[in-house]
């Protein structure tokens, strides 16, 4: 058995599978451009919060969230088939603004660089 918490190991498997499914199997155009940034699984393995980011304004984030919400049942079923887990946690997609923050910081650094 690998060292570390089981929730972290299972979370890694879930994240990998969800990334594959969104890229290869989910045909909803609302989830295009979505980047998965992490997963946090509860210690009892009953809830998986999958963090995602998408570049764009609030409307694009809302469209991505609704696309992910509608794909949740399919994703959960496929994880059950593919990952070989006894219990599949509830999946909740949560927006992570880190990419947007990073993009903003990059623009600020560009302005500072041009000012020098």
C-alpha cells in the first residue's frame, strides 16, 4: 500500500478519471476549456469536491458550472465502471479562481515591465 492518506490516493484516481472523461467522453460544449485544478475528498470518502477553472467572464464560468453539473451523473457512473472503487463519492464541482488570478497577476507584471 502506498504511503499517505487513502482519501488522497482515491482523490488522485478520481481526478485522473474525471479529466479523461471531460476530455474524451463528455460532448457538452459548455465544458470545453475547463481545467481541473484539484480534488478534495472527505476523510470518509463520501464527498469529492473537484475544483475547476475556466478563463473568461462570469457568464462563461456559469455556463461551465451548469455543463459540469449536468455531466455529474454520467461522470459518477463512469468512475464506478472504470476506477474499480467499492463506493463512489458524491461529486461536486467547485469553481477555482486561481487561473483568473494568475492571468491578472501576469498582466500587472507586464505593465510594470513596460513601465521600466
